[in-house]
């Protein structure tokens, strides 16, 4: 196989993600469904999808008493934060943007999403929300926007 053939264009990767992704009716978690129904899908569907996820999630989850973290540091620092066993994360929602902005970020994303301290993941093509709820089964939801 030629080296150039292994590079998949961005549009194809996004299309492929959206084929596998669900909308709110494809989720079976009441916690996630309620967020999608009452916040993310309730507003206008224009503009940057990743920014819409952040703009919907922050007010929604803070109104429920969660701490919302907009992670802007490196993946290495996120891995260290996840390893900190003293950190209380039950009511933390972490937003991480740019998970597919480079091949390095995507490799980091694949490693981070497998971390045992993460309970639930709500992933869009370019960003994700990480939840640390211990009273809910570990689940990974891929949604399209």
C-alpha cells in the first residue's frame, strides 16, 4: 500500500463518524438524554458544533450543581489530573475540544477515553464531555450535531 493512501481526508472521517453517531433518541441514559433534549438540541443548530456543545453544557450542568471544566491544557496534564486519586470528580463535567484537530490529539483522545476514572463520555466529532459519575454504568455516546 502506498503511504499516501493511508491518509483519510477530513470530510470522509467526519462523514464516517456521523454514520455511527446517534442523536438523542439513540441514547439510553436518562442523564444524557435529558441534557440533549433540554439543552443541546433545544437551541438553534447553526454555527460551530463544538462551540454549541460547550455553550449548552456549561450553563446546564452548573445549574445542576456540577463543576464545569473547560480543559485547555495539554493531554499530558489531563492524564496527570485523571490519575490524581485525591480529586473528587463525582460532580465534575470536563469539556475537551480539539480531539480530532491533529493525529497527536486523536491518539491522546483514544488513550484518555479508556481511562478507568471516566464514567460517561459524550463525544461529538471535534469535542467531548467527560463525566465521572460513579453511580452510573460506564458508557460512551457518540452524537452528531
